[in-house]
């Protein structure tokens, strides 16, 4: 359970993750951190969930890597439901959540426990060669992006490590299906077993 000040920082940060799912994410990351390997988050937006992962990393003496191009996912572009004009760079006219992300971590006192990688997930995955104790996939929600995130990062989860997928909706009426499809793919691979379900958050462990 995160300390009250960490939970307050999480709740105050810009983002979409509900508290209940955030607490489940924190618990999963804390379990994975026992492996002593880095944690990784795909899709950080403005740092709401990163606060929780960074606090876990601080307590465990490891680090969380965040991978995000910070130009916003498809549903955050102009004209879409989740567009936020306050995180648009007025000079270039594009989304830029990186300044808000950095301010979020600074306010929470967690900057030293995060390595922010600014780039597209498939490109970063190609050059990352180390094993990871924890991977949280919460990036783009199209099949193209979700599949690329899964293919790029799931193989890098160490034995006994944790893979978490957000916005998994088995019922199409509840939300997009791309995260659900990669969740099914992970289970069907035989490499992962499900260990918890909290609303749309699925936590899986890589088998030994």
C-alpha cells in the first residue's frame, strides 16, 4: 500500500487510472520488484501511474523506465473524447505531455527513480536487450499499437516477472478490444498465467 502522500499525489495527477486499479498496479509492481530487475511502463501520459511505479522502485532500490513519445495516443488528438488542450504545445500545435509528466514526478519527489525514454515503443524495444521484472502496457489502443507493444516487450519479461495490461474489456460495449486481444494472446501463448483481475487491469506472471 503506498504511503498517504504518494496516493494523494497519484489522485492529484492528470490521467485516467482509477484508484482501485492503481492500487492493484502498485501491488503487482511491488511483487515484481523483488526480482531486483528494472520496471517498465509503456504509455505514461502525464505520469499518474508512474508515481506509483516510481515509489515502488524507490522502495526496492531499482528504477522504472517509461516509454512514451509524449505526442498523445490516437484518442487524445483534436476532435476526440480525451483531447486536452492544456497539454498541446502552442508553438508546434501538437500534443506534448512531457513537461506535465516531468512536473508530476517533480512534485511527488520521484524524479530520481525514473528514466524517461522519449520515443516510440517498437523502436525502443528493438534496442533494449536486458531482462525486465515488470512490464505495464498502457499505450495506444489500436490493434497496431497494442500488438506492437506486446510483441516488443512481453518477451523481455523475466521468468517469474509480471506483465500488466490495462483497459482490458472482454465486452466490446465497454471499450476497445485491442488490449483484450493482447491479453488473450498472452494467455494463449502458454508463457503467462493470470494472477489477478481488478476491473480493466489484468496481472499476469511469466511461468518459470
